[in-house]
């Protein structure tokens, strides 16, 4: 890894390379060559050095984009224990990604590094390999000894410079389980988390919360959750936070319209944060607006973690065509927000 005494922990980002059969190594090598990253950044990659060197050699033949040179990078070498080929998903690759993530957290915590960036993994392959977590977020919470964690997606518009922030109240659970998982305590807590994040940028945030049902329940005609407990909860939360402008519950099909205007138009005001009540409710507008720019950010851990807002893309692995934009945004966000 190189001499420890030349490294400033507050300049070090630990980067776990994800599933080796996916595009993780490719997008990390491309992203680390971005001129937009801070020059003080000292990345520490966790993964298989041999695979990374092979990826670099292949990309030199395939891609015209600039690449970081693995020979000049610090790599905590965790060799593959089985043959894994790009574009050929397997439990061996999933096991490697799981091991690399675990090692990355160990390094971050022991070294006091600034933040963690994770390349994508395939959840179903983790499960097939015996690691039954809904995703990396839940494994990170376990490693950090945290009972709770929160998933927020953040992106800065290249057109307007406005920052889109969407927090999910529930994450990777079936649609049928959402009404039972949503409770007043959970929503209250997630509003507090969203407020804390948005106060990084303003002392008087403007927040919005989406309703659960179509038309936010239509006064009980299309669902009862809003009337039964969500509206009273929000009224009390507003009284407890008089400095915050909280709108909602807003019908989900219109909740992100002002965010879209702010994303597309300079000097157009938009909300500082939006709370979505379930995964697809929040991720559909985020990915429509900011697919290449959005960053998955894990809150409530002892450290900040970011990840690109896309998957392993096994279907294009080894072709040299994967876009590094979301990974570069994740690295920059890890630096800017930590």
C-alpha cells in the first residue's frame, strides 16, 4: 500500500471495487482520471491487483478516455480465490465483492480515512453466495455496529448547479410490505435524518414528503395511512421544527415537479430535500433527472459512504463502454460531504 507516513487520513478515500465480473474496476479507473477530483485526494483501492492490472491493459486498447494507472495507485491487494471473468457473474465474484467490502471497512476504521466509496455488487449473487443482506448498506451498518442506516440520493445539476436530495424511508423490501414497515416513529426519524443532512447547506431547509397512496390518499378515498397517522405526525413535526418549511404529504406524481424545474433551470428554487416513502417512489424521479450524476449516500454510520447510482452492468462488462460519470460523482461527493 505504500508508506503510511506519507498519507493524510483526511485525504484518503477507501474504494471497494465491487463485483469483479461487473464494471466496477473499469469505472473506478476511468473516474480516478477525472480532472474534477481534488488534487489532494489519496485513494486506497481494495480488491485484486492482478484483475485491476488486466482491466487497465484491456481498457488501454478499448477506450479513448483517460485512465488512472494502477502502478501509481495504492491497492490493498485481496487476490481472487477463483477464476472470475468480466461479464460472467458467479458466486465466486460475489464472494470476492463481499470480502473486499468487509476489508474496506476494516481499513477505513483502523486508519481513520475520510470516507468510503463502493463499486456495485449484485444482491442476488450475494444471496446465492450465502450473504443474505438486502444490499451493501445493511452489511455496512452491521460492520459499523449500527442499528439504523439511511439511504439518500444526491446529485448536482450540471445545468443549474442545484443539488437534488432524496431520502428513502424504506429501501429494499417488497411493495406488499411497505404499509406495515412505515410507522410514525420511522417517518419521524427519517425526517430528522433528512433535516440533518440538508442543514449542511442551509440553516432553514425547505423539505417535502411524498404521500404513500395515489393523490396522497384523496382524503381517505384512496388509502387511509395519510389521514390516520401521517398528517398528524407532520403537523407535530412542524411545531417541533418551526425553522423548517415542510410540505406534504404531496401526491407522489407531482412531488418532484419543482425539483425537475430546479434541476433544469438556473436560479429556479427547489426543495432542499425530499422524503420518499419507498424505493421506486424516490428512485424513478431521481434516475430520470440525474442518472449519470446521482450518488447513493449512506447516512447514520460512523463514516460517510457513497456509491454510483447504477448496478454491475454485467452485460457490458469488458467492452470498455461503461460511463464513469456516476462513479466520479460518488468520489467527489464522498470528498465534499465528509
